[in-house]
């Protein structure tokens, strides 16, 4: 339920930011908010805690973000808190960024490899994802996992392509165990 509400709040905020010609500013504000919550998990705990008074939550957000974010964002925080919806602010910020990326044709590709990607590897992945998904822009999030041995795992949205050697070995082992090979 709260994710639907967060999506609705994010959509309304996107519409307002477009109307006010502040889409980029608000996207930056939502990214900043996400980063602050990621670094300070106690902030999310405070926002989700129903025992903490609304004015206290509003004061904390004001103290943290006043003058650092667009006035529309400040008003959004205040409105959400006053309506008792502070618990969904973090989800709403994530939804906002996600909806912004969809609007702009930006796709995030998570690539897990055994070693760091070279610039040529990154360019090849960007080209492939743009071609396959018709994306305008591809943002690569890299993860290194030494357990992969070699190859890579590419995840875009809810789709995953596993071209890792470890995965291939597991598949072979399973086939041998079943007596197929």
C-alpha cells in the first residue's frame, strides 16, 4: 500500500516540477535525500516512527535540508509530514528518481564482474543496452565479485543475463549430476 502511495506522491511531484520548470532541481533534491537517508539510516527510522511527533519530524527535515533544496522540495517534505505520510518519503524519493529516469529514457544497468570493467567493456555494455531497450542513456552501476571467476552478470530492471563462468560451471555440474552430459 505504501509503495502505491509513494508512487502517487512521486508522480504528483514530477508533474508539479515540470509545471514549475524545476524537474532537474527536484531530481537532484531527491537524489540528495536518498543519499542522506542511505548514510544515516536513523533518519528513515525517525520518519517511520509513529510515536515521534509530526512537528519534530518536520523540524528535523527543515534543519537538514533548508536552503539546500528547492523550495518545492521543502514544501513537499512539510506537506508529507503534516499529512502523516513521513514514512513514505524515502520510497517517494526513490520512485521520483525512477519515474524521472523513465521519463528521460534513462536505464540503469547493474553489472557484476570478477574484475573491474575497462572503458571498452563499459562502452560495449552501454551500446548493447541502448540497442536492445531503445534507451537514450545508460547508467552503469558496477559491482566486483571475485567469486564469479570470469564473465559477468547484467541486470537491467527486472531482467537478468548471467554470462558468468561460475554460473556455467553450476549448470554443467547440475547436468552431470542428472546424467545428461
